[in-house]
C-alpha cells in the first residue's frame, strides 16, 4: 500500500486525482485478470471432457475482478486522508462487501462440487449417503465464517457473543435432547452405513420395507402395502437391523416348505420340486436351487425347496408363485399332500334305556 501511495504522489499534489487514478488502475488490473481467467484459461478448460472446470471459471472470475476493484477503492480511500470515522466506515463497508462476494462464490462452489459428485455413482460419499450431510455442514460453516469475519471487520468483540451462544446452546440441548439424539444417531447411521437407499431392511421392532430416504432425524421405509413409515434414527440406532440387501450381493434365498403323505416316492418328490424351481424364470441358476428332506412329521414327510432370487423385495410374490406351481404339479404327479387327521374310537356306548 505504501508503494502504491508513493507512485501516486508522482502524479501530482491533488489527492483526489491520485485516489481516482489508483481506483482506475486497480479496475484495469481487475479487468486484465478477468480477461486472463475467462478468456485464456476458459478456452483451455473448454477442451476438457467434463464441464466442472468451465463452471469453476464462471464462478471465480467475477469475485476476483470485484476483489481488485474493492482493494483499489480501499487504497484510494486511505489516500484521501479523510477523518478517522468516515475512513473506518468506508473501509469496513468495502470489507463487508468483499466478505459477502466470496461467501456467495464459495457457496456456489460447494453446490458445484456436490452436483459433480452426485453424477458419479462410484463416489463413496454418494453411496454412503454422506453427501447431503457434508453439504449442509459446509453451508453452516460458511455462514458462521461470514458472520465471524464481518464482526472482525467492524471491530466487534466476538468473545461475549461466543459465550452467549454457548449458554443458549446448552439450554437448547436440554430442551431438544430427543431431537439431538435422533440427529447424532442419523450422523452415525450415515457414517457407518448399515444400509443405503434402496435396501430392504427389517428392524427388530417389526418395521420392514425398502429404504426411500435417510435423513438426519429419521429414516423412511416403504412397505409392501405402499405405506411409508418414518422411523426416528434414535430408535434405529438402538435396534438390530437385518439388511436383506446387504452382504457381498443382493441375492436372497427363499424357502418353501411342503409335506407329502407317507408312502410317497421320495425321489420323485425331490425331482418334481427341483424341476419347478428350474422352470421358474426368476429363480437363479447360480447358486442352483436344491431340495432338502427335513423331518418325519406327525402326518407327513416334510420337504423344503431352497432357491435364490435377485431381490429380497420379490420374496412374497415368488413364494406365492412357487406354492401354486407345487400344488398343480403334485396333482398331476399324483403326489398326496396330507392334512392332519384324528381317528376317534368309541369303546362303549351308553344304554339307551338309561337315558
């Protein structure tokens, strides 16, 4: 700044003319910087295969130009040698404008980064659901930093404000302990990722369905009846979660139990059940379906058909289709499906004369 003022004195003794030339010089430098960034660098960026760098240049070239202009106006204000109060107010206004210019630029930059990551399904932040949380945290941090730097620019002591905020935060934490419990549980769920959007989960409290939304306060499930259930994250965080879409793959094994009458041809029953599974288009070939003879029941020989399906959400429909196919095939093959029976033996009959 002193070097600029020394150069300005070479123009002449008129401080107003010196201030105007300083402001014009920084305006010219800002224009040159703007031309270099949006022109030369912009043409180079257009050769890339993605549009991230193009959008980034569109975001930063204007704040950089305005920064040079505000710096020039600040030096020009100091060169005028006004009274202390007008100089203080003018410089602080310029600093406040600069803070909000860069606040808007950084906010747009975070949104640009989030959108770019959302386009990449391979991003770990997208897969774990952390992206929304990170974006919201960045917004809060930017607001807090903007307010902090504005206070510093206007020489406001932030110590008292921070102490007051701590007391208010402590009071709010007691008043909203359930909300905070759900909030911290939501952060834990997003970071630990026991499930993700689209997974079919079952809670030990009985709720089951497809995860449609993972928020900071709650998780939403869509049941097979197309009813949306909102479960607070505090409850989920303390529950045992069965993720039927988890593991190395989303394949799910279904079990269909059936009993046949004693005296049935066991080998034929196994062959019929295996054929039914192999003929069904949605029963996977790998792993191959199998049949197990489980136990000798009270009135039936109990078998179990095991098959793998692509999605757990189709379990109910496919079990229904297999049951229908098994019943029809057993009728065609003459395989009897028994039902519980009881034989009643009367040892003596009461005398009709005694009644």
